[in-house]
């Protein structure tokens, strides 16, 4: 049975979605920025986690004042993400195509034109919902992604319908190996798969070096590339003025030697390096309000995840990745 809190949550999202799409953009933007500023001033748990993550990016040389200024910019960027996600149906392809500049698109298009599958691996940066709309507008057809299940189920269905309405194929994060199998099928058929993977939400991710520390990330994008031969293209996003930017990095190659597990680890580390490059250049647009560094993770839960990972062996779907849902505590946009 749906609880009262779940019904209220769903109703609040539905009302917010409706209102944000109807009021003038300047009014909505002011309201979202106001909300971001309040959240930043309160310095609650998620803002504290955000600042701990940003400290790894800036290094110890940044003063407390500089770190607080950066976290405020990030909260404002995060608010912009949500505003644009809600208003995306009203933005229109003309504006998206005119105001989003992407470097590295040739490698994406070249692989797809050759009939080779492509995996776009993303961190929680910029606006990846809008980037998805941009990709569809480029004529590549429908792409496939993964979304974490939200509570209540009615809220998850709202986001599912929203994404599918944009032209995405969305697989729920539950489903284990069957989900991995569907993604592999799409890639073998020459399709495009987009996965957010800079934070482990499955308990089966792997450790990488990230800004000089261990962090736990999804291994799914690399595992899919090894399994299918698809091109793995890390991509980072950021805001620039009223527009949007993206950089598609060069393909991460599959190592010629090593076990499957070793190959996946090497490739995931390479993805993390590209994420570092993009986040370091635009740290204010990394919307990571959840723990990603191993030193910050709860030791008991971390140990349990390690035991589970060892028990599962080399699960093909380990850490597939997917689109986040930051408003519900998973570290990104809807």
C-alpha cells in the first residue's frame, strides 16, 4: 500500500512539474536559485558531503572560504539542472541544437555510422537529460539508458514516461544480469547506450584512483565494452553561460592482455581519469552530493559490499550504471 508520505511526494513532484513549465522562465529560475541558496546556507548533510567531495578536486591549498564559495556555485548549478530537467519539454530542439556545443562528436557518429555500438559513460555533471535530448536531435535514433527505481512507484513512472517521451529507452536498475543482457543486445545491434557511472549504487562497483584517493565506481560501461566490442566513450558535461557544453573523449580501448576482470578494471580506471579531467576543469558542475570516496563510506556497509561482490564472482552486470535521481538521494538528476 502506498503511504501518505509517498503520495505527498508524488503529488509535490507532479505539481512542481506542472507549475515550472507554466510560469515565466525567469520566475522559475529565481525560485530554484533561492531554494539552492537556502539549502547551501543550512549546510545540511548533503552539502557537507558535497564539500568533502569538492575538497578532493581543489586539493588542500583551497581555503575554507574558497571551498564554501565553490559549493555555493555547485548548488546553484544543481538547481539549474533540476529547473531545466523540469522545463525540458518546453525548451525545444531548436534551442538545444543551437546552444549546446559538443567536441568529439565525430568519433561518436563515425562508430554509429559503421554499425558499431557505442557506450557513452557519464559522471553526474552538467545536464545529461538535455544532452540526451541533444543526441536524439542529432538523428542517431533512440538510445538506451538505466534508471534507478524511485519511491513511490508512481513517481518512478512519471520520470520513466518523461524520459521515454524524449525518445529514450529506459531500463529499470533492478533486473541484474537480464538488464546487462538487454544492453549488450542493443550494442551488438549497433545501438547507443548512455550510462552514468561515477558512483557505485549497486554495491558491486570497483575501486579506482580518483583525485589521488580511492573511489568506488560502476564497472558496467567497461564490462559492456569488453563483452560486446562496443566503443567506450567517456563524456563530461558542463554549463557555459545560458548554454551547454560537452566533451566526448577518445575511445577507451580494451587491453590486449589480462583476464576479463583485469581488463574491466584497467578500462574503468581510464574512464575515471577522463572524469577527473572534466570535473577539474568545471568543478562547480559536478553534482555529487553523495559519498563516492572509499574513505567516506561506512566501513560495515563497505565490508558487506565487498563480501557480496566476492560471493557473486565476476557478475556481468556488476555496476552497470544508469541515470541518477539526486532529489531522492542517489546523486544526480531525475
